[in-house]
């Protein structure tokens, strides 16, 4: 699971670092509630993630790119995880931060959709914004590459869990 900022806080901007952590907690709690396993990442994967990320980033699962993450952090984390062989599902969470270009990040996520599919990895997004125009733009970018987007992270986690269960049933 790959995650980034922020639970909507009571402040009008919704951009504070403390709120970002709550969004991550909500995703992890929902996964646990649904019985989904959030596996520990290997030491090698953590090392590879750290090579391209600042010290403030958490490379535990869920990965926290921290509030000032730009497209380069998303790209490095996604490509590293995609090529690690350790992921069945990647949930990318992006919420509005003052320095976050959600359209650019959505474009990069969408550009990796074919790679994820070729590797048998389900790629799901939870891009959430209070601005309707921004939501429409990111939805359009992600939809063009068939990356499902769930503005509420709980719904994204539920969709991932359902997809995993479906795959497990088909393999029986």
C-alpha cells in the first residue's frame, strides 16, 4: 500500500501535516477491519525506496511520502514498488497540499497503469480534493488509463480487499 496526505481537517485548507497522518490511519484501520493483510516490506525494498526519498519519509507499509511530496517522490516510490515483486495491490493516496500538483501526479500514476497490469498488480487511487474542478481533472486522467479512483480512502480499501478476495477465490 502506498500512501500520502491528508485527512480533511477542520481547517478550511485541509492541508496540515497532522491531518495527513489521520488519512493514513483511516486506510490502515479500514484494511485491518476488513481482514486485509498489510505485509511488512522487505529490507531490500525499504533500502531501494530510501535511495530516492528524503529522510522524513516513512518506508514502512503503508509508505508515507509526507505532505510536501511531488511527482518525483510518487514516481520513485511507485516504480520501486512495482518492480520489487512484493505488491499485489498498490493504493495511491493523494490529497491537496499547497505544493502538490495533483494533475501531474495523477498523470504519472496513470502512466504506470500498463506496467502494473503487465505485472499482475492492481493499481487503485484515492485522489481527494475539496475542489470539484480538480477532482474532475484527476478523475479524467486516471480513468483514461482505467485506474479506479475513490475520493474516500475507505471505499478504495474496500475495493482493494474485494479484488484480493475475488482473486483468491478464482485461484481455488
